[in-house]
C-alpha cells in the first residue's frame, strides 16, 4: 500500500509543479506584453532648451524592465530642460532632461541666408556651423572667412523662396553666448551654413 501512496504523492507534486510553471509562464507573458504610455518627441529639440507641450506626445509601448529609464505618462516633463539634442520619434529618457535652469544655455533666433549658401541636404534637427564671408569688390583684398558659431541646431527651415534663387529662412537654436557675434555678422558680408558631421 505504501508504494501506491508514494506514487500518488509524487503525481500530485508533479501536477502542482507543472501548474505552477504554466501559471508563472503565463504571468511573465502578460508582464512582457504589458504596454504603458511614454512621452515621445514629436520633432527634434536642441540641447539646452525648455520643453513645451508642442514638443511632446504620448505613445503606448511595451518596454519591460527597461521602462524605468524613460519618462512615463505619470510624469510631467513639460518645462524641463534638455541636456542633449533629441530626435523626432525617440522616447524621452529621464537622463535627457533636468529641472536645473542653469542647463538652459540656448536661445532661438531667426535669420535668412542665400539659397546658394546652405547645403540642400540641411534639414530640421541637423547641427551646422556658420561662417561670415565678404565678397571682394573693386579689387579689394580678400578677407578670410570668419567662423561665427558651431554646434548650431536647426529648429525649422523654410525653402519656399529658394526655388527662385532667393533666400532660405532659418530658425536656429544657438548658444546664447554666440548670439551677439551672429547678429553682428548679419550686418555685413553674408552668412554661409556648413553642415556638421559626426
């Protein structure tokens, strides 16, 4: 009789272990497929600028254990300051924003350049350098190009009038320390935009 009891007990234990494994597997599957809403960038945003409501949207994503590194819908990043350049469509990482106002180092400025002085490949979210050039006239001595600013983030670009050989309208996010030099450079010569790589 004892062997039957042992066999029966083993059967119960086996069934219990099998059921526990199935339940655990099911629970893990549900957890892995659980979606949550996270903040996502609607368009590129430069480092050192303050996020506003137009910059962000919510997207349902299943991230699993890595979800803690991103800003979920339970947080409010609007008004935070970016610590690096952010790309359109990327999830907002907690490490990419700060509440420290010292990090707000950039300001936006609008200007126009000749269509021939900006590469056709430059678009929103690109980082460029700006130079000032003086064209030689009446036998004047040629001046070397002046480097005005680097690490300049293109916030918006309007090429409508460039189809007719006109000018391209730019909105740039630039380090506030370089704004005076850039404005001064617009008073003479012409501005040339050079696309940065890497």
